[in-house]
């Protein structure tokens, strides 16, 4: 019994000992730089940061590990949970889609966790990148083998297990202890998908963070000698009973070159629609010229981006996860973080466009997923003319990748208000040469400022 957790424990320990090739290192560094930009983008959000401040100054607050954006320290538990939220809050995180269409994960969620661990355990840049590589590999491996969403669980649900493995490895757990860490993690509970259905709430930004917190605790408990129930995956009431699962293979590593980067701060399934809408916007003189907008895409995009509340989303997460809202915004202007604020959502022109948009499935496009993420938009103008544009994938897909300069510009843009021009250039240099760093203080410094009152730098 319990063969899968034993195989995963053994695989994790062996994988850590295998050095990255130069190509693998570049893949990881591109993702780290891109993910860092997303974390920085979230630090403009004083609303969430003030909530962080209440947590780290309230009952049970600890000390020793910085919580980003509030200029304070708290416990490692608080730091892992709150800082991981910032990797998700901006919705600029990257995406890995299983080639078998099993699961979908955001590997860059793990970068925030690795940065916290690097501070906690005093890692070098090389150790930090190695940890990111382990986390990325494990998250993609679980995505290739499990589809929690199909059974009503959040796609981040399995993160509890891979975080337990990666943190356990970082804490020096034996193979037997890594087995128990997974078993304990499973007993902490499986994340339901309630935050992503009906009225989508901002807890959607917290689903990975909550899983990471449980994975951390599981590893710490296993290190202390606690044990969990046998066969957490394949037992009578194991994970396989709840998630749609496939046989986990260990002879081939997941292809991290498949990771898709986001250009826009919105749901993964909204990226191609936004690109198509931006392509069409140059052909429209005034928004008032638009009578009707038809968006055609694949079924999985509708399942996640055309929920019952997508036509009138009430939260930031609801707006970033609405294809209709994202398309309406993109027809007016390039999409930015502030476009999902409540004040912006009340704009009359945006609301009029939102009411003119329909989102429907195209069965041909459904057959193209997951190899493509297609979308077609047809706009009927007031004069009766119809203009149409389509794409098979977004800019940021491996077939149309973000260049190194584009990723650097993404970091530079989102460091606005966090660092001087000189510091921005130093940080970007550190990101691309992270394996040479003795520590990560230069990368952490912008994150550890008190941002609850807004920008520090003009």
C-alpha cells in the first residue's frame, strides 16, 4: 500500500540531486523573472495589503519572516500564506497545460513560496533556482496525472502534496518522512472549487496559498515524527477516489517549455480573447460604433471564463476571470491592473460594451484544446459592417513567446513605485544571473517595503 507516495518521495530526492542543464536553467530563470514581475504588480493593491497588516499585527502573529508589502515580519506560516497570495493577486502568473488535457496549474505560484523559503533557510541564488525547478517539475507532474476541477475541486488542490514534498526536501526529510509528509498533507483536506463557481470571489487568489500553507505544515510535522494514514492517493478513501486521475509516469519528465506566459493581468483563458480584441480595436473609431460582439472559443475557456456571474462580476477575481469583461476592456484600451478595480468596473462605456457581448462555444475550437487556446471575435458595427479576427494562441505561448526583453520590460514596469531606475536595472540583472548570487536580498528589498499607504518611489 502507498506505492505512489513512495515513488514520489524517491523521485523528489533523486530529482534534487540532478543538476539542471543550461537550457533547463534558462527556462527556470525566464519563469522566475516573469513571476517576480507578477508579484511586484500585486504590490499596488493597498486594499489587500491592509488586510495583511491586520493579520501580522493581530492575535497569533509571529516574527522572523518578512511579509511583503507591509514592512513587518510574522511567522513562517503567515509569510508563506500571505506572500503566495501576491503571486496570484495580479493574475500575471504563468500556466502549464497538460498535453493530455488532464490538469492545469500555475507554476509561477511556486516562485513566491521559493523566495520565502530562500529567506527562511538562507539560500544562495543557485539553491533558490534548484528549489523552483523541483516545484515546477512536481506541479507539472501532478497536472499531467490529476484533474481536480473535473470533480469539483480547485485546480490548485494537489499543490498541498507537491509543496509537502518540496518543502520536506528543503528541510532535509528522509525518504520515509517525505512519504509521511504527503499522507499528512492529504489529511489536511482537499481544496473545493467553490471560489471559482457562481459568484467568483477573491478567495480565488488564495487557493494556492492555502494549499502551500498546508503543505508546509505537513512537512514540518513529518520532520517532527508525525505519521499519516497509509495510501493517501490509492487507498479506499484516497485522492484517486475524489480527483479524476491517471497513472503517474516517472520515466519522462514534464516539458516545462510548454509553460505559457501571460501578457495581461487576467485569467489564462482570457489571454487569447484579449489579444484578439486588441487586434480588432485598431479598426474601431469609437466604442459607440459597436452594436454587438460575439466571442467564440473552446469549452474549457467557457467553463472558467463564462460562469453565471461573468456578465456582471462583483469582485476583482470575478472581473479578471470574465471573458466578457476582459474583451470589453481590451476593445477600449490595453488591459492593466487598475481596469479590474471596482471604480473602473462602473464606467458607463465599459458597462454598455459588456452588455453587448456574448460568449459561445465553437466545437471545432474545443477539439483544438489543449494544443491551442483559440478564440474568434466578430463585431457588428452600427452601420451593419462585421469585422472579425481570430488567433489560435496568445502572445506568450511557446509558439509566440515573450522575448527576454519583453520579460525584462514587464519587471521594470511593475517595479514602478517600488524601486529607483538604478535599482530596477540591478534587480533585472540579478534575476537573469540569479545562479551567481550569494543571497537574494536585492530581490527581496522591494517586496519588504511598507506599501500600505502607496508608492515609496515616485
